[in-house]
């Protein structure tokens, strides 16, 4: 694994941690009324998608359980149609998907630092 790819995965984990920190202790209603939490969380998620561009096809193929294309496409949706983002969709990502993604990314780091 190239250093840039490794660092991108580390940064993805950092952005996941930020998104989780921004939403810690919140329920959906608290989240949607707090513009700063929404903006910070959506930005963190978009950055994760931006970093996917640094992941090689080989790594994507080696770890197909990660939905690389969906993550990248979500970034594009956020950047090009921010006002059209459905907050319940973002909330589902935070409460259901992002912890699993973090675990998968940490496994990649672990397997490539032996």
C-alpha cells in the first residue's frame, strides 16, 4: 500500500471520529435543529468521500465489503446538491454505517502495517 493511500485511510478514520464526536449524545431531533452540527457532520462525511479518490483499484478490490463508489458518490451529492441532502439519510449513515466503515478501515490499516 502506498503511503498516500495509507494516509488517506487514516484521515478517513479521523473524519469518522469527528462526525461521531459532533453527534455524540444527540438524537435525530437535536441533530436537525443544530445547524453547526449538521454542517460539521456533513462536511466530515464529504471529506471521507473526497479521500476515496486516493484509494487504488487494487485496494478497492481487496476490500469489496466497503462501498467505495457509494461513499464517493455521496461526496459528489453533498458538494453539488448540498441543499438537497436529506438529513434523515445523513443520520442513518451516522447511526448505522459509519462505525462499521471505521472498523473496516482500521482492519485495512492493521493488515498493512504488519
